[in-house]
């Protein structure tokens, strides 16, 4: 495991504990979903969830931007390429 992947796992573990995101790893790709969805109100409108650990999430995204070899933000889901692995980020509200 590279230093970058170890740092990634530290961020993911901390943010998962506060329910700000969930993730799974398949092969050499981390699929990360930022948990911004709380449910539906009585009118079936989405209720957006506040990020509990906002500063850590902000630091995580800055770290991705700085450390990634390549960043593709041309689609709904953003992909960050690293040496030996990639990270794809989306939001829970995308799945509604």
C-alpha cells in the first residue's frame, strides 16, 4: 500500500465514522459516496443532509485535488487517478 493510499484510508475511515460518506473498494478503485441525502419531506422534496465533519471533508477534497495524478470532472461523478488506484466520488442525492 502506498503512502497516498494509506492517507486516503485515514480520511475515509474518519469521514465514514461521522456518516459523512460511505465507500467500497473494488479492485484498485475506491467508490466514494458523500452522504448529503437525509430523506424526503411530506411533499416528497429531498432533504439535504449537512456534512457533520465539514472541515475534514474539505481537507479530503483538497488532498485529492493536490495529490491526484489526473482529475476528471467532466461527468456527474468525479474521478481522481493515483499511482496504482483511483477514487470516484458521487453524492447520495444522485441516486434518488
